[in-house]
């Protein structure tokens, strides 16, 4: 099978991942059918995992690995989560292939999960840690959207800093029915606990303003 990443891209990604501190595991859930992009997502994750000795890739089957799917609340395929160096799920989930512009949010999440500092000021970190209710943040994206990765990264960073928060990317075209359910007409569209909706790559403060109202 022809590789998705040519030598130039492989070298660029290796360099990008070089600041990683701790080990990160990618756990991908696929199924036989229907799953439009399972094959491509499997190949992309496995090729990227080969580029760092601090990355591991594991594949699960949604229809047979039921305990794991339930543990990470996986209902769609392809979907994958990231685990930190202790094997803990920190609320970082991708639904759909992180290709196109979304490779940026994917690689950023790997770096962040490895323990690299996000650069948030102390006041922002304190606001994040005070969120005491369960929060789910859905970020609908398309692979051609240049503003989407920033919104996805914000949701994921919130999740990494507070165990009450889960952030998930949803590729709008792959999961068209879900996009219709949430009336996605523009991206990135951010849905917080089914209560609040934001459009565009919002600053982290905009996320927090809504999380604090829950």
C-alpha cells in the first residue's frame, strides 16, 4: 500500500514531534462497515506513530471491544482517543480522520498530551480547574477549514487540564447525519453540553465564559 506521508512530510512531522516529553498512546476504534474512512485513518495514525519512539498505536473493534468502547464513550467510527504516559484518558477524542488542516490539531494534541506547557497564564488555568460539572465540548470541522484546528485544540486543552471536561473533534462530512442534527451550516461549530453554541475559532476565554454558566 502506498504511504500517505511522503519523505518530506515524515521529516516535518518528526521535527514537530521532537519536543515530546512523555509517551502518548493512540487508541483507534474501527469496524468492518459502515466506515468510510477507517482504512485511511488507520494508515495515517500508524504512519505517524512510527515517527516517534514516544508514540504507540493500538486498534480496537467497536463491535467486539465493547468494554473499551464504553470506557471512552465511543459510538462512531473511525474515532480515536489519546492516553497519557500512565495510560489515562484525558478527554481528548477525534471522530473522523484528522487529515487536511486537522493534522495540525492532531499533532498539537500529541505534543500537549506528552506534557509540554500550553502557555496559558495562571489566571486562565485557575478558571479551567474550577469547572466542577461534567462538560462535553463538540467541535464540528471540515478538513478544508483553516480556522478549525485552533478551536479543536482549545477544547482538547480544556479537557487535559480538567478531568470533568471532554473535548471531541467531529468531522462534519464523515458524520453528516450528526451534523444535520446539530444544524451545522458553518465551521468550526462548537457545542457545549447541548446548551451553548459558538461559531468560529473562539479564544479560550469565550469557552470559559460559557462553561462557567453551566
